C-alpha cells in the first residue's frame, strides 16, 4: 500500500515537531545543568577553607556535569550524522 505524498508530508511534519520538542527539552535541561554547575562552583569557592570533604564532593559534581555535557554534545553530533545519512535531499 503506497503512501500518498500528502500522508508522507503529514508524517514528516509530525516527526519534525517531535524532534523540535525534544531539542527544546534538551536545551532546557542543558541550561539547568549549567545553572547547577555554576552553583556548585560557587559553593566550592566558599568551601575552600571550610570543609575539604564538601569541596571534594562539589569538585566531583562539577566533573560529572562536565562529562554529561560532553556526552550530550557527542549524542547531538551522532544524531546530526544520522540525519545526514538518512536525509533524502543528500
């Protein structure tokens, strides 16, 4: 059963909308992670002279957030590559 051009256009529009929503949510989560990272840095600076354990915990948090940021960027690059591979225009 062949799909009509109109049906395909509707499917593309629906998928494009879902992708846009996911990208918006991802951007929001990235912004939240950045804010948390900034708060962790501020706390780490305040804790320098006060508590070595707290400072280590905050440094670990910062390292984990940076790692998650790198992972998110890599996933986005992979998604872009995949889109280029399956794009009918290319």
